[in-house]
């Protein structure tokens, strides 16, 4: 190994969306910067991340292994570690790299490489000889009414109906756009929340009940609703303090105003569509049909039977779009206060000494809409079927076969109006390894996204500096999207295709604005099993940032420990 220069530190991970900086690596392969290659993009080499798929480290990864790595790290200021494939897209093979993240380049290279080599020795002592260790500096980003719900239910059912004509499909697409625009105002999870005294905002993850209590609570991240590092040591417990002054609002004023403007624009667009078609039919019926024109000229002006059938449907659609705009407009001028922060343990408060980043917002029961909060996520039948088409692929005998060991069809769990109801939780793997899961989320910033978990969970450093382990799911996104989550998605609930709660988004790796994003295909090994080839057939975009997810089981254990009551998903 050799100490990297400034150019290698900055450019070694070219292609990764978060553009981490290299601190040290145990491999000795010479670094060739892209700036020395041909100026054409196809001659440049970019790194990309991929799931592990098949490797010996999957079966040998365990809590004991994690403790060995923590011992090898010693006093080094590490933040998180995990194995993953990071490869040069222009080079055959997908080597597994053991990544150690740090938030600051504060140690001399000699210290860093000594730690990296110690970790490699620990890995090789398990009989794994083809994994190198890389320490990288990353920027951690915290992704920090009854009538409307009734409208959404009705509109979603209409959008889910089978179109009987070409024009009706366009109507459905517009109606789906209207639904997406009003969902953030509704009681369904995934809406934006923020502390009215702060500019920060995030996402409401789940609606819960504690023990036998009638009150409802909203689960999100502590850093979303409280002022972060300046107040990390203070517990918030309304049972002790009685303090109900930290008020939480649904939607910032700016977001609410933008959504209202979008609703008006959708209404204007729909009205113009209706008026243009109505004018065409009226002018033909009252004038053009009797004029002395050629047959060809008349044909161009004559409304088709499909257009005549579409007009009343457009009229009905316009009524719905106008209703939607009318429902959210008054909310722009309402307080939209949904409750107050009731519970929020300090980041280091846990009997196990582990990092905590969650908060419970007690929802105001005086508000009709707050009293009817749900754990439903709008997906839509068409989107669910598209997703199933990616997860269940045809084999040689044209039979549908899942790319995942544990998976069910998303469409089988969607209600008639296109919603998935979140219920139950996915257990935390005992030794940090599990079959990959296809997962999804609906966040404040990213909206509806789909991805899959890595076979191995990341280990996040506990805040006390001890040797205890915090497992975090690593989530990759579909290739169709640039990233799975973004700033503002903190608190978002992650769920699998059967509607089980997988965990909560607490943070991710920041995306570099200067990083490259390519669209080359992922190599596929024909000898791999269907599950093993998921990263190819599933069309994973491995060049975007990773999302780290606190496991559901750990969250619920922490909530029970802190509040003294067992959380239940509504």
C-alpha cells in the first residue's frame, strides 16, 4: 500500500454519486486518473456500487465478526462499516470491498493504513482472502382532513378502473397526478412535517399507538423535529416534563403554497382540455357539418365518436380536479399543526449504549384528520404490476419466478383503491445477514420509490465508543431512478411487498453535485441463481448513493424501553 496523493483522494471514487474521498486502501493497484485518459466519456473509467450477490463473506458475517472488526479499529474515528461490491465499470469482475466510513480526514495516513490492514487481517483470519479494505471520508446527510381523504379514496378507485377508450387513459393519468398532488395534505403516511420554530423538515414515517393508550403518535427522526447536535444530550419525555410546546406542522408554508399552485395549474389544464373539445363538437354540430367543404376538410373538423364519449368523462374529471384544488386551498391558510413532540430520547440514551434517532409526535385528537391517521401508502395498481414485472421474471419455460428468496407479489396486497396497508414488522437478522428484500417507500422529497436491501447489514458506530453493534439495512434503488432517498426523507417508513415495516430512513450518504452518472448495463453471470442475478435482471443503478435504514425491531425495542409501553402499528 502507498499513501494516496490529493488527486487520488479526490478522484479515486469517480462515478459514485456521493463522491467520497479516499483515505487509505490495502490494495496496491496503481491509480490512473480519468484526466489522463482520452477526453471522450466512453474512455473514462467510473466506479459503481453493486449488491454482494454471491460471496463467502455473506455466510461468515456475524455479530462476532463485527466485534472483531471494531476491536481492529481501536480508537480510530470510524462511523460505519460494511462489505459491498465497488468496481470499475470498464473492468471485468466485481470485487468485494470492505468499506470503513469516517466523517473527517483527521488521522495521518500511517494510522489509517495500519487500521485498514488490521481489519484485512481480521477478515483473512476467517478464510476470506479476496477482500480488500478501503477507508473513505463521507458526508453524512440527515434526510431530515376527512373530506380530503374521502376524495383521495374516490379518485384512486377511479384511477384504478380499466380504461374503455384511448382518451380515458389520459384522463386517468391526469387524475393520478391530481392524487399525487393532494396526498401530502392527507392523513396517509409519507407527508412532510417540520418544527414550526425551525427551517428543517422531514417525513412522517408511521402512525402508532402505545400500549392500551387511545392517543395516536407519529414516528419520525429526532433530528427532523428537534435542533440536532446542539441538544443531543436532552431527553424529551412529556410524561415527566409535561412540556407540549414543541409543535409540529404538516407541510412547510412553502411546500403547501407550491402544492396549491400545482393544483390550480392542473385545474387550468383540465379546463382547457374540456373547453377545446367542447368547442370542437359545438362548432361542428352548429356550423361545419352544413358547410360546402370537401369531404377531406370536413373529416379533419369532424369529432370522432370516441371524442364525443370522452367529453362527459372530461366534464366529470374537471369536477374532480376542481374539487381537489378547492379542498387544499383552505389548508394553505390553516395552521396545519398536527401535534407536539412527546418523546425523543437523547442520541446516546439506551441501555445497550446504542445510537438513537427517533421521536414520537403526539397527534392532536381535537383535529378530525389527526384522529383518523392511517398507515396506508398509495401505490396504484399499474405501478404495483410494473414492480411485480421486475421482481417476478419469466424463466426458460415462461413461468414467473421471483428474483428474491423472500418475496410476494405487491399487487396481491394492494387494495381496490390502490393502497398498501403497512402492518407487522420484518425481524432484525441476528448476525447481520439476510436474504435480499424488495422494498419501497414514500418520502417527502423522493415520493414513491422502490429498491432492494443488501444481503449484509451495515454496522454503525454506537455513540458511546463501545463495542456494541447497531445493524442498519443498506438499500439500493432501482435503475429507473437516480437515488432511493434524498434530503428531506428522514423518518420515512421502508416496507416490503407484503406491507411489513422494514425500518426507518435515518440518513444516507450525501450526493456530490459533480459526480458522474452513467447508464451502462450491469454485468450478468449466466451461472448465477435467479436470486444471485437480481442485480442484473432487476436493473439496479449501483452508482447512486446508499440509504441506511434503522431496523424496525430495534426501533420498537427502543420505544418500549424509553416510554414503558409497547408500540403498535395502527
